[in-house]
C-alpha cells in the first residue's frame, strides 16, 4: 500500500515537501533575508536530505517504495499551482 494512515515517515515527507516546494514562504516566515543563490542551495540540501532519509528508511522498512516521497512532492506542487493560479487571477 502506498500510504498508510499510521506511518510517521509519511508526515515527515509531507512536511519536507512543503519546505521544498514553498522555500520562499518558509524563509519569509523565519525572517531570513536570503538571495536566490541561498534558496538554490537550500533546495539542494533538502532534496539530499529526502534522498538520504529514504535510503535509511528503506533499510528498516523494506515495503517502502522508492517513489514514496515523490507522491507528497507532487501533491504539494499541485497545491502550489492552485495557489499561484488563484493569486494570479485576483489581480485581473
């Protein structure tokens, strides 16, 4: 089964997906004035963290599929697309 309601790592990947897809919003909330170069490094580090955590979790949970974090990243990406579309249409 792809998603179980009792998996703690599902919530972890969901939270990491929000930080990966909304890094600019995340940085505004913690009030760090960083440039786009910092943002790209943050993205690279967070994707590396997701890959590393997935490798470690795959060792302990053999039924975990490699594409599991991609589901959450895709879900949050769709959400960001909807938010972008709605905010774009507000200005018209």
